[in-house]
C-alpha cells in the first residue's frame, strides 16, 4: 500500500523530552503538511512545506519544528516547549501542480501521549 | 480571517432519512471547498470538492457564495454513511493551505 506512512502509530513521551514523528510519502508530491487533531476542534495546521528546504508556519506552530531535507520526508519534532502535546497528529501531502483537483492525501496518524 | 464552521458536532438520523451536514465559511478571496470523510479505523479521505460538481456515494454539495455555505446532502442515508465529516477550505490565492472545520459525526441508525 503506497501513499503516506507515519510512524510510530503510538508514542509515549515524558514531560520535558523532545520527540520526532516520522512522515514519508511515495506519491511524488511537492507539498506536505502536519495537522493536529483534537476532539471537538477538528484539524489544525501546524506546519506545511511546498518544496524541499522550505516550510511555513501554520496556525499552531509554537512548540513544534520541522525539516524538509528530502521531497519524500517531512518529520515533525514536538519540543518540550509545546504546552499540551498530547494529541493525534496527521501528516498529509498534495500535488501542487494539480490545481483543478487539489486534494490532500492523509497518513494513518500518530497518537502522542505525554506522561 | 479564514474560517470554517460546522455547527453540529453530532447528527443522528435513521436509515433512509435525508441528511444535511452544514458548513459555513469565511474567506476573503476565491474559495475552494471540500468535504473529507473519516470512516471508523480508516484514514481521512476526500469525499467531494465543489469544483467537480459531482455526486459521490449519493452525496452532493453546492457552493453558495451568497450565504457562504457548502452544505453536504444526501436524500437517503445508509448505515455505511456513519462517519466523521470535515468541511475544508482552500483558495486560489494560496491553494496549498487548507482550513478545516471541527467536524460533524454522522450516526445513521438502522
């Protein structure tokens, strides 16, 4: 099954520790995204990247960092500065050249729990 | 500011009844609207987009720019329609950035 993979599925972290969530795609998409999903709040954009070595902050970037060294990979680091990191994290990608049918493809998600 | 509002957290209907999931948006440019669906234990996936003007699994949605709405409708609900539905907004000014609503959980009862 190609597409977008996220690992791990479940992640536990102690307070004060940084943790990195993996996101890989084999769809040859230029754009990649990280969302946080909380009950009753829908999806909120953390960071997005339209091209390698470039990324932009979303609406809730504080306490998070990303890198985009390869087209296929867009890892998200949840730092100790993030006040409430326990959440479900979704990665997505899209083909920015396909303006007429702009669609996001989502990974299965990573559930992060801070102990 | 860009915003997507889904006023209903939960919508319960009986099988065969009509369904309407509401979505209102706020956007200063030329909006592009989408409905995404997440079935139990499956990934979030695109259901339909307004630009295609298509019907998917019996669902349709019409973009009403006057009322800034993009309600999702189906005349006869099926049990397999039970899922979480998200309305999403993008725009020609920044088509790479998406805004999602808080979601509506549709429960179709037998």
